[in-house]
C-alpha cells in the first residue's frame, strides 16, 4: 500500500530521514550547489536532528557518482586507538567488549574527515557555507519528533550514568514531542569546523578541545590517533544483476554481502523474474555465512580476490555451504541514511552512524556531541578475524548502494538497520528491478528480516503483518517466524532515488522513519 507520493523532479532530490535535513539539502541544490555540497549540508543537519542515530562523533560511508568521473567509494570509518589492546581489556577482567562507556569509545570519529575528503575532491561551494544551516538549527533548536523523544527515553536506561544526560535531559527529563530542543555546544563546535575547516577536528584547536574534554573519561584514543586519521577513497565493489550494475561500499563495510548474495541468486536461477521467496532467503543465509567469515578491516584480513566471481558463488552452492541455525539474536545498530541526486545523473549515497543509539554516552566536555561506540563490535576473542587490535577498523554494518543501467544512474539507495542492512537492500532492489515498482512503493512494501551479528547464528525471522500470506508461509517453513506490526523500525528506515528517463528522477522516504524526499523545483 502506498503511504505517500513520490518526489519527482527534473532538477534534483534529497531524500533523508529528517525533514529539516532534506529541506536544507534541497536548498543547497536550489542555490546552485552540486550533489556533494548538498550531501555535506544534509549530513551536518542530520548530526543535529538525528544525533541519536549519527553525529560528529560517528562514522560515515558513501558512494559518490559524478557524471563522467565514475563512482567513488568513500570509507569514512575510524580506526581503534593505538592503546586499544586485548591485553588491556583482559587486565581489567573483561571478557567481552563493553557496549557503552569509556571503553566502548575506542575508535576515532570519521564523519568530519569524510566531509573534508568529498568536499576537497568534488565540492563547488565554500565549505563554511554548507555548515551554517546545521549550526543555526543547533543554536535555534528544532521541534522534537516522537521518534527522537522515544529514543532519548530508551537510551536513558543505559546512558543516564554518563555526561550524555547533561545534553539530552537538561532538566532531568526527556524532551516531549513538539518541544524545541537547542544544542548550544554543538552549534559552537559546528561553527568552529565551519570557520577553521574540518581538519581542525583532527589536528587543530578543536582536536585539542576534544582530547582535553575526554581526559577525565579515560577513552583509548589520543592526539596521535586523531592526527593520523584519514578517509579512504577508491573504487566500489560491483556486480551485474537484472541488467543493472550494482555498486556497494567496500570492506570494512558489509556491502560486499549484498553483491555476493545477488551472485548466488544468479547461480540459483538464470531468470531473475522467476526468483522465489525461498531462494531469496536461503541464498541470503549463505551470503551472511560468508560475511561472518571474511569481512573486517582489509588491512588485517582481505576478502578472497574471487569473492565476487561467479565461480565463488557456484562453489558455495555446489558444496552446500552452511546455513547456520541456533542462538537467538537481536540487532543492535542505530544509523541514518540519505541520498542526493540530480537529473544529470550525479548522486551521493551516504550513511552515517553512532552505532547504538547515541553511541557510547561519553561527551567530550563542551563539544555537544557523543563519541560513537562502533568499537563495541570488535571481539576480545583473539582467534576471530574481527578481534580488537590497535589502529584497526572494525567490521562495519554501514553500507550504501547505487545502480547504473546503460551508462546512466539507475538508482541510489540505502537504509539504517545495523546487521540487516543487506537484507533490506536486496528486498528493495528486487522491488525495483524485478517487480518494477517505483521508489516510494518499493520502500512502502512489507519487509522481512533475520537479525543477527557476525558472532551469532540466526534463529528467527520477523515479518510485517501485511506481508502476502504465501510469502509468510515460506518464511515460517524456513525457520521460526514472528509477525510484527507494519512500518516498524525493526525493518530499517530506507531512502532512495531512481531515474525514470527523459531527465526525470523520482525519490522516496521510508514511512517507518521521520523523513521525506524533497524535490528541487
């Protein structure tokens, strides 16, 4: 059932999970900025209005398509601190990575350096101009949404013991929906980045303020870790599916899981129009099994060079690769995704995150932002390929996607949702490429998900109540299945933009979240 109309434009569209961020990005396009300028402005606004999901203390990944220049893969994830060792955790009597607090904040925030990376290569407007709207949004405040208020209430159970509480419960209570929420320290930090440039976050006055603000919290990152941090920009991974070249962000992003999954589907069924629900789910379990074996920081362990070859997918099927079952699991990620595109085929597909809601709970004093807890995804099991080590990027749930057909942009899409992100990518791609849905309808369609991390085995599948009975029966046959309410955040908040020909693009935003797609008039 369609929940809202598509945004349609012959100029440009911004689709995010925050209405303020989408408006800010679309205004940059209207002023003559390009898609990268609009993406930076949108990203900064999200760091204000959705800092329960992302922020200056978090990471980012992006695909950037500039017509005539191909697609660039941007890895804006941070490495662990040079002092972050398994020996240290064991000396404190820890057997598992803590999920919150000082010792979960073990990685350098990569978002701001990511802005610098894409702006220096593609930006057309002055950088400081792009941060002014977010700075004003933080200073003047914005009306709290129901989702944001609820997120603060839920997070307070875990984070009220940290200085997070001073920022997000300033009067000792949760801001109510509709209440204007102001963040003066965050506005000041954004102002410093705008004035001094994003590099100041890593090797300037602002970095000194961050490190000084973390001293009493005993986090495991220091000045040198910040100074050495760089984004990585290269070529994305890709495969062909249903007449479309599909691109995903590279490891340590989990995006390669999507491409392997599509390759397995092609080996199972030559005709994509005949792919069954049973084949989709079972091939996904095989792809997730390989995800758990290989993906981490490629500097420590690279995926096999043949990972995306037809023979790799074929071998998995011929040898009846394990489709594990067993331990119950729960998804833990909180993230926000957005995309910007224009009618010329330029596009940005970008995702940013704190990891779990509001991250670690640790705020560098006076900065107004929370340090991510992405390092909590590491393990202290020395034998595991994603084991904690100094200066290492952890396995990252964040992934962003893009598609090309006949040399032009076909779509740009992604979703929040932690470990289930590849599952949502594949479902939306099927909706678009095989079932020929428009973007909003593809986002509205009922979803299923099997939530589990790389350390767990799947034991149950959840699906939205309005899913077709025939598909629900298939899910119940595969494993324990549970129907949940429609439009639940358990199935991610996705956004997307697609080309419909004749210089026209069409965008949509997930009804499960707070966002909208805004067209440029």
